[in-house]
């Protein structure tokens, strides 16, 4: 009988060479080190999270950690020594044939060092033993402050271990500095590789919206439409939705974070879909609103055209040097005028804006940064001046005005329960902006034409 060779669960296929993500991640770490000037930065990836009993949520790395490493495994810590002799160090899970048989392959420190462009890499269970040496005589420890008691305790342990060496002339860091601010600022400007990934994510989500529109037949349910979105995301290689998909028919669209997705689709109502995939860590975020039976009613159309015009005005205000607030102000101006013209609010328009009365029907802001997180890292106001930040080439923001009419006193009944949002992802360019999500139809004529082409059930 021939010898039965055990499978080798730990064999990581492929040569041990630097991966394409290694170079940009290393360049980011180098820029961060220059920005920090001195000290040691320590950043852990996200913990695994139990869903129930012994089953975990699908693992998602920490966005800051991934931005600086490209490394997607759990139980990993980046240590970056800034200053005259920088060191890029990764702590990660060691190879373990038993665990890899059950849980999947690991790189292990040596392969991770080469593939992800580190100077040194060690098993994660050596972190506590090595940190006191790494912190000795360093003036600053840059890390995440105040996020979890366990992390605070671990950091305190390292500092205490350095302090006990005081009689040998070793000094512990005098300063603890929050590491997220500087990384947030870097993440606000996307590089060419990030923009390329976001374009691909946007294209997948655009296709998913087109598919979902064709699937939204009267009599079906919101979850059936959600399934079409997920189908298109996964068949296109996206790893997951970037956030829980909102598929909201009729009055459900007036619940801003509606996620039940269990209602039947009724003719005569609108369907609002806010959904986008995450591809290789990067989010897309698209909202479309369209009539379930393929044709807008007069009231739906009037409100829809108002939101669409608000979105066009907001997108036109996205340009380098413009205030972050400019697209929001542009959207509010158009919406307020529309609300008065349609009899939802009493004019004059200036008073509707100044008093904030428009918030009865438009209660959220017009956008947010988009990137590794759907609500991405980065400040909106300058810390020193307190002014809204200025848009810069490489920023990606959503532009997502809406209108949500709940039944109420003084609200014309013909508009009750109409909820509309139109959302695109917009890149600030050198001379203006580019909509990254043009594929899903949004002009009334384009929506109605696309709906006419849908296959009958
Ligand atoms: N989908 C989340 C948002 O639009 O902010
Ligand atoms: Mn959004
Ligand atoms: Mn959205």
C-alpha cells in the first residue's frame, strides 16, 4: 500500500516576493514617520469578533492598520520607529499547521516580512517582550488612545516595563500621542492605486444597482432586491457590502437607516436603494430612487427632479479650493426653493434656509468622505482655524441630497411618505471633479427607459 502523505495545509502558494500592495504601504509608513518626526508608533489591527457561541463575524481588518500595511490577517500589530534610524516592524501570527488546517493559511512572520515590505517581523506572542526595548529612550509613544481597556492595559504594561529600567539609565516615553489624527489626514487624499480600486468598486456597485432595478417587480420583496445586489457584488469579486444595504419601498424610504428590507414592493410606490460594495478594502456608496412600476407619478417626479437638481448643484460645487460646506449649501438652496415651490414649506426661501425649516424634509448633510471606511477618516473642520476644510485633489466625497416627507400637519397629503435620495461618489480632481459612479441611471428619462427594458416575471 502506498504511503498516504498528509495534506500540507500550511503551504502558502506563490513565491515569497513582495506583493503589489507592499510598496505603497511602505511609502505611507515612510511619510507617516516623517510626519511623526520621532518616537515609536504602535497600531494593532481589529480584533476578531464573536457572532454567537463559537462562530465569528466575517473578519474585517482595521482600516488604519490596513492602509499602512496591506496586511489582512487578524492578530497583527505594526510598530514603526520614526526618527534618524526608522524601523518598520510587523508582529503577526506564527505558522501553525494545526490551526491552519482549521482556520486557513497564515503568512507567518518571515513570509509576511518579505511580502509586505517590512524590515523585521516577529510572532505576535513576542510583542509584550519586545516592546520595552523598542520604547527605551524614545520620547513619544504614538498609539490609539482610549479605545479599549485591554489595549490601555497592554500599553501601560510596556511603559511600566521600561520604567523599571530607570536605574540602568533607560528613559520611558514622556508623551503619549494619538496616532489616528495624522493617519486620518493622510487617508483624506487618495493616491492613484486607491482611486483605481475605488473606480472598480464604483463600477461593480453601479452594475448592482442596474440589476436591482430590473429585479424590483411589484409583488416581490425588498430582500429579493437586496439579494440581487449581493449577487452582483460577489460575482464581481467584491468581498462584502461596504455597509448594510438599504432597500426601502414606499414609506420605508423615510426611515434614514432602514435595514429590515422585508416589505413587499407595491406598484405606485418608489423604491430607494442605498447600497455599495467593498472591494479590496475600499467602499462605494450609491443611492438610487425609482418607481417600482416603472413610471413616476406627478408628485414623485416633481420631488425627484428637485432632489436631482440639488445634487447637480452640489456636484458643480465640488472643486479644489472650495469649502467642504459649499456642496451642502448648494444642495440646500435648491431643495429649499423646491420645497417652497411645491407647497411643502412657506417662503420666503431665504428664511426657510436661515431658520433651518428645510430640515423638516432634509435632515442630513450632503456628503461624507469615502475610502476604506464608508464614512471615511478625515476631519471636516480645520483644527486651528475652525473653518470647514477646503477640498483638495484626491479627496473622495459622496454627494447625497434627499427629501423625506413624513405625514404631518400642513404637509400636502399628495407628497406623504415619499422618500428620495440620490447619491454618487465624487473624486476631486485638479480642475473640478469626476463622478465615479455614473453607471446607474438617475435622470428621470433614463430610469424610465431602463425600467421599460426589464424582463417580465
Ligand atoms: N450608506 C451610508 C451613507 O450614505 O451615508
Ligand atoms: Mn453616503
Ligand atoms: Mn449611502
